[in-house]
């Protein structure tokens, strides 16, 4: 019977369609146990918060398009959240993680399962705690392999390796930021940089404990480098070995052959390394890139050892790579300027050409007036930071919940498209520009809009490079420059052909950076500088992307058990 057959075909087709569109990727399950664990580094032992007792924490490995369920069990002493840095999590801000932005903290003795939905990310990302300074020890890699049946846009590497750059503090990180916010001064700088949790041979009491990467002569490796450092951008290199950078922030780029990279906190880079040197031991090393003057920061060098397998006599001297000098902004620019999207048929780009929302954001470190001029910051005031003269105040109930339920009084939707008080951003700034307003202001964006944000670095207090990060999206970096952004001349320099698609960009010191993206992910998305002390001081805001007209363009409903916002 014709009708019956047609019907059966339709049902089959529908089921097939649902299968293809929904259950495309595999599902993975992970258990994260947040627990206090003892570690000894740079001559001191302390208890730190870890995931499953390791530093860095476990690696999440998926194929492009998969979904991971991560059950976070908090066995520590304070509430905390986890963020999946660079994962867009389409329509699912409920699992994005920033504390009191998309959820309240997971309280000790409780657990919460994140549903992390991968879409077009391919390469390396990472996860980290997103509550105060807990990410110092609570972080790990996310490896996203090509989808089943597809391959890399380069010869398949023989093996892979992950290197996470981190910060080690002798003190308790939660206490360090609490104290700094209370007295208004700069937080203590870290006591070491680390590679995969180890400071390396150049730090005291660390000789012989450096991380070792064993390689076979002749093999080509895909080295995934993640900058999880708290407050410093980094140069990184491997002695005698050429680096071929092939991806940034889980998006392929045109290969760059270089002897060093500059990587900001939040960024990831995939690098091909061929073990083609005489079998021996070679150092990989990293120290900060810091072009700000009088900005307190850690200035040590962390090392790890690339050790060739085989029979040879252990070298008496292990060569160190030559890293650019700490303040060498030319070296940083020379590397960064080469980054262009692969923009191939298999990995196309889609830069919005029509812009509906254009937001100019002045990025500044500020002063906050201190009650009785008794603070440790400049002028006896407290250090502060802002976007468009507004220092972001983290609310006590998450913005996402307030938005979803229509609760008043948690945030306002009037984040301005220009600074409240425009000034000569990169000139000699006067006292009137030193202070900022305070508030929890969000910028509303319609679904599907083409969005352009111009981050303008400023010269207040201490000009420096700021790694700006946006949740929920990757975006195209279409242009950067020094000085004040110029409405006429600056846009003429934009690259709309093959700009890199990334989630974190370093805004040059006293310069600007323009990003573009399509607002096709409804939800509440945090924007902030990824230098942790700047985040803490208020260099943050929130973008709220409204739902579209269909279910497929609207936020998913919240999971059944979001962590409650007040502990009882
Ligand atoms: Cu990697 Cu809001 O963070
Ligand atoms: Cu910053």
C-alpha cells in the first residue's frame, strides 16, 4: 500500500535524520574528585586543591563533535566551579562554569555534572576552576582529535605530547588574593613557573625533578602547549629544535616555522616537533613576556627535558634554548603577526562582514579610593581594573539564573558601547581617568548578530598586554595596532580573508585589537582579561545573547540540579 510505504519511509528518514543530527558524536564520562593533596615544590611542602590528586589534573580526550559528561565531586573545603575554556557548548551556558556568572559554586560534600558539548573545536583546549584563584592548581588539558573518519590537515604525527605551563605559589592562592583585595595592593607573585607541574632544574630544590619528555629519534610529535600561568604571558622554546605551529585555540592555522612562541594565559598552541637532533638531552624552557614597566611579576625560567631514547652517554651539559628577552615586544609581535587561519575547504572560516553590534572597550587598570588612604596600592589607594570605566562587580546570584528567571536587581543590561568618559587612552592619562565606576552591567545582543569588539589598551597606572578572553565563542582576530584605534584608518588594516579563529587574544600594550564573531550561541557569556589579578580587580563584563525564534536557536533548559546559590 503506497501510503503505508510512504509513511514507513518518512518515519525511517526522520529517525535517520535525528540519529545523524543528534547522536553524531560519542559520549564520554569522567569523574573529577576535588581533593586536597600534598605537593613539594621549590623547597616547600603544602596541601593544594587538585583533581584526582594530580597536578596538572586529568586530560579529557574526545573526537570533534563528541559530548563529555564530567561529574565534579567537591571533597575540598570551599565551593568552586569548573570552566571548559574554549568549548562553545552550544545553547548550554548552564555548563560553562564561571562562578556567579553561569552558576553558583559546587559546595563541599556535593557534586555537579557538567555536560560539555563539543562542536567545531579541533585541537587543544583546557579546563580550569573558575572561582577566585583556584585555577592555579585545578586545571588540565582537553585534547580534541579529528572526527572519526577524518584526519589532520598535515601528515599524521607519530605521537602526541601535552605541555602545560603553570604557576606555583608557596602560599595558599585563596589567601593571596583575599589579602591583596583586602589591602588594595598587588597580590604576591608566584614562586615558580612550571611545566607539567614541575619547576625544573633552574629553581632551588628542583634539580632532578624536571618533567621529562621521552622521544624517539626521527619521529614527529604533535606537542600541545597550554598556558595555564596565572598572571604572565610566556615565551617558550626547545633547544636546537624547530617548532611548526599548526593550530591555536583548537583551530588550524597556516603552519608557522619558528624557534620560539609567545603564548598568553588562556591560549593553546599545537606544534609539530621532529626529533631530528643527535640523540641527547635538550631543555625546553619558558619565561614571561612582560612589556609593562613596574608591573610586579615572576621572572624565573621553568625547564623540562626532551630526552631521546637509545644508547648514548648522558651529556655533561644540556643545551638551553634562547628565549627572547622578557620585555621584547618586537619578538612577541613578530611571532603573533604570522598567525593566520588555515582557511581551507575542510576548515573554512566565516568572518561576519555585516556588523550589527559594535562595542569599543577600553581595557584599564585603575585605582579605587581607599577609605582612610590606608591601602597598599598607588597613592595609598587600592588597585582596581575596568572595561569602559566600569569595574565589574560579581553578583551573589549567578547572572544566568537571574536572566533566565527574570530576577531584577542582580545585573543591569546597560553596559555601554563606549567608555563612560572617553579620554586619550594611550596618551598621558590624568587623574580624572584613574578611577572607575562599579557595577554588574551586561551587554544584550540579538541572536545571529554580527558582533565587533574593539579592545583598546590604555596607559593608566601601568600599560601592558592584556589577554582578553570570551566565553561561549571563538572569534576572528581581524586586526591589531599600536596607539589609539582610529575609526578611519584602523579598519583599513583588517584581515577579513584568513584571520585566526581563537578564544583569547593579547591586546598589545598601549594598542588595540579588533575581534568579530556571529552571535549564534544564546546564553550568558563572561568576557575578561585572563591575567588572574585583573579578573579579580574587575576587568570583566558579560554578554547576554538572546534566544532566536526557534527551539534550535534557543538556550537548552537548565539541568535538573544546578548548585544552589546560598549555602544553608
Ligand atoms: Cu579560561 Cu573565564 O576563563
Ligand atoms: Cu589584563
